[in-house]
């Protein structure tokens, strides 16, 4: 990493929240989320991301898993610089593709980074504020009228997807205000798009793995992690009956739970938010990364008010090394959800951070 890139990244990760440029970007309980505007960027918020995961194939035999994330981080720099090249924000993007099959499984990932002045879209990247349209170089994610389109030509693979809304937006926490710690300020505005109909529209898409299901999160905040938190474990699962399960635990260095949450939504019903005491993650089998040396639980027992489930990775080796962009090393992978009888009832993604090194946000 170059000295300039390292300095910009350090500034993005350590800059104070500072004054908020737009009143409607304030993260607070009771703020009503307004769409499509809140699909767009919130430039006064310190940290923001758009995140999509999913699978292609059949529920019984998924062939591909995909993950893409666009991050925006306000640096606190160049406030008085009017140049369109001023690094008032850093933009990052991650992409990953997991292939499953009898002939062998594999996991590929790639990343991008760019600076952004906060003024419109450019060849380097940018984001709109009236609806979702975020790019880093030639990687792009857009939303219009319930349809998300993604085009990420990565190294060795391409994600070219259509993700169509099939259910109403899922507002996490208290109407979109999601606590992430014991203090009220440790919170984000957070909503999900569960049960998206996914379609691979790339030229190389195989007929047997052209369609599937996806999940999308959009989250923005000024402060998320408590000083005692080193990382989190999170799942977003689309169940085959149309239900949606979110669950997460923020961990201390000794592995104990600092905070927890999530939600359950049955088809056609109102989302049921989870309280911190409602959720527990119990680690099972672990996998040691030969690259980072981190040991990840790739099997979990997850206790929720809607039952006890088992989460199992469909491929152990789904670690992401983003040292060249966000600086984090984390595990993000396609996984199955099993009920108390051991039957597969859903597919989705498991994310684990803070195992290779402490996560800083």
C-alpha cells in the first residue's frame, strides 16, 4: 500500500464524527426513513455501506454464491478544498464469487479503492444522494423502482446481476434505527431487502445457475463499535418459506457477547425485532485460514425467539483479505440454515469479523 493510500485510509478510520452537513442525515431514534432518497448516500454520516449477497442455482444444490459491498467513509479532510479530486470521502468496493460443485469448489475475491470529493459521479467513482447509484471506477450498483442492478468486472470473474424486490423493505431495529452497542450513540440506520429475486445477466451465465435469491443491506452511521468490541458475527438468511432471519452478536476480545440483535419476518407479516438477550451464537467446528492464520467458526448454533438453528458454511475457505482497501481481513460466505431436525430451511450469508485482527470503524 502506498504512503498516500495508507494515510488516507488511516484518516478515514480515525476521523471524528464532526459536524453533520445535512440535518436529514442525522442518525437518531424516531427519524423516519424516506425512500427512494434513503437508498442514496448520506454524506454527513461517517460510515456507510451497500451490501448484497445471494446464491444462484437451486435451493437443493446452489452452484454459485456472490457477495458485493460498496463502502463510503468520510475522511474529515479537505473541507475547504473545492477540487473534484479532494479526498473528502474514500470509496471502497469488495466482490467475491464462490463456486460449488462435484468437480471442486473455489472462492475468488477482488477489491477497489478511490477517493471522492462528494460532488457527483466521476470516472473515479461517486454516489448519488436521491437514490442508490454508487460506483468505484467501473464497478457500479444502482437502484430504480425496486430493481437493483450490479456490474462489477473483477479480476478473474464478473458479477453482473439483477436483484428484483419481491417483498416490502425490512426496517431493522426500531423502524430502521438499529442499536449496535450499550450506548444509544452506537447505532445506525439500517434496512434490508430480503428475498430479492436474483438473476445473473452476464454473457457467461450458465442456464442451471442463472437465477436464485439475494439479500441486500444498506446501513449508515456516525459511530457503531463500542471500544470493547473487536468484531461481530452476523447472518442474513432467506428461508425457503419466504421468511427472513437476521441475527448478529458483537464480541469482546475474550469472545463474550457485548451486544446482540436481529429480526424475524414471516411472509406478509410485520418484522419482529430481537432484543440483545434474545440472541446467542454458540461456536462449533472451526476452520483455520492458511493465509491469515485466523481461526473461524464455520458452524454455529444460533438461538433466537423463533427457534434454535444451525448455520453451516457450504465452503470453509471464504476468507476476504481487504488489506489493500479497507484494511480488514474477514470471513464472508455462503451458508445453509438447518432447523432442529437438521433439515435445510434456508440459504444466506454468514459474516465474521475481528478474528484475524481487531476491526476498527
